[in-house]
């Protein structure tokens, strides 16, 4: 496409440009939009190689964004473990407070997305840790959208415990969500209620069979 050719031409013509990193990021996004995933992956990896260890703080500022984009790319291609690692790297490479009012939305999202990716890959141990870390950072947020993500993270923890047949822990979490004063009419509360009933019935039936 024209946009891709212009961006690639700029990178070739001005390799020392102060806009080099942004142009590379744009080129990778164009490749992603065209579903040319191997090319997008190559550009992200080359750009991270160039800027990840950059001693200049300003040059390194783009690195967390690149990791976030890389996480989205891996999610799009179904590589959930790689996606989880990339979202974690977005957080690790962000050299500012994680729970400040000015913390960018993509950094906050990266915490929850990393956990979601590990959950999709059924990498339960890391998923649980990642959800718990996200909750500990953002449980007291006054932002409505972040609050929703926290409730969903709690629901997913309950779901992981249920998948592991750790029914007591799952019941405890689902009951806390059902009893919580917030979230009336929200999907996470409805699902928590359904799961609570389902597990309770199963345990009651198991007890009945033992008699």
C-alpha cells in the first residue's frame, strides 16, 4: 500500500531520524492491518532490539508501547503465552509509577491482559499471580472501567479455581462477587451467581452420594 511504501521509504532515507521509532511502530501497525503478521513481528522485534536497552530515557519511552502492540499481535495470531509475556514486558519496561492518575490506559490494561492471555493458555499459576497483582494495584481505583476490570479479574480467579476443582476457593470468590454491593445487572455478577449455584449443587450431590 502507499502508506506502507512511504513509511518504509522514510526509514531507509532517514535512519538517524528522531522519529525512527515512531515510524517503525507505524510500519508494524500497517503490516498488522494488512494481516502480514510475520513482517509485523519482524519490525517489532528489530525495533525493540534497537530501543529496549537504549540509555537515553526519551528514546526508551516508546518501548512499553511497542511491547503492548506486540502483545496484541501475538493475541491476534493465537500465541497466548507470547502475548502474556509481551504484556508483562510492557509493564516491566514502563519506568514510571504504575498506579498514578497519569498512568496510561494501555499500561493498566497490560496487567489485566497479561493475566487474560495466561488464562487462555491455561497457564493457571502465572494467570492467578497476574490477576492478583492487577487487583492489588487497582482495587481502590475510582475509575469505573478499571473497577470493572478488577471485578472481572476476581471472577476469572474463581473460574480458574473451578477449573482446577478447587471448589471451596471458587465458591468463596463467587460468593464475594454475588454479595458485593456493586455490579447489579453486570455480567460478571450474573456469571458468578450461576457458577456459585452450579458448584453448590455439585457439592451437595456429591455429599448425597456419599450417604
